[in-house]
């Protein structure tokens, strides 16, 4: 269950399909609809951050983007048949390692307000709710920001 970075040639369509299957449960539950509906496989292939995958074919993945204050976890997803088997934990642990390597002291991710079951998972993994964001055209928050402080490796 070791994450790897895919390189060309890679089946980016299979990865996008895995992400879509993992996020299918939010269809009709979140407003506004996910930007995943507009995503193309090439968007993953050309992402300026780091794409990490577990499994061939892909069973789980995440997209990491460096920010000034934290390493942002995007598209954290586990294919439904593999959920609750430690894949998300393995990815988050790997993201912590990457954050340390980049000199960052926190992980950050966002989750839509409506996805309370995801919030419970993030809390259980040591994240704290640290803010919220609002999509354009909406009055109140549409997403919550979660942060996990990364402890430096002991020497």
C-alpha cells in the first residue's frame, strides 16, 4: 500500500475514473456541484503539484499542492470497494512525510459543508477545522477548511 507518483505513459483516464467513483456519493448532495464534473484526465497529468496513487489500476489517490503555510491535499479519494481499508490513512501519512520534506508544518484540505461523514474521518485523523470558504455567488460558507499540524521528525 505504498503511494507512487505516476509518470508517462500512465492511464490518466483510469485515475480520473477512480476519483469520480470515489466522489460519486456527493452528487446531488453538494451545492454548487463539484468542479470534478469539468475535470479532464489531462488536468491530472499536467497538475503543477504532486499526484500520488496507490494501486494498479488505481485504488486511491491524492493531489498535493504546496502553499506558503501548508501542503494542500486535494482530490483525496479511495475507490469504494477499497474504502475503510487504510488507503486514506496511508495517503495522509505520506502527505505528512512530503510536508516535512518541503519544510512545511501543516497539511490542509477542504471538504464541502454537507459531507459531515468526511469531517468525522478528518477529525479522527487529527485534523482540526480551521476555517471556511464560500463559492462565488453564495451567501454563506460552502466548504470547511481542515488543518493538521505536522510534528517534526525526532532526531
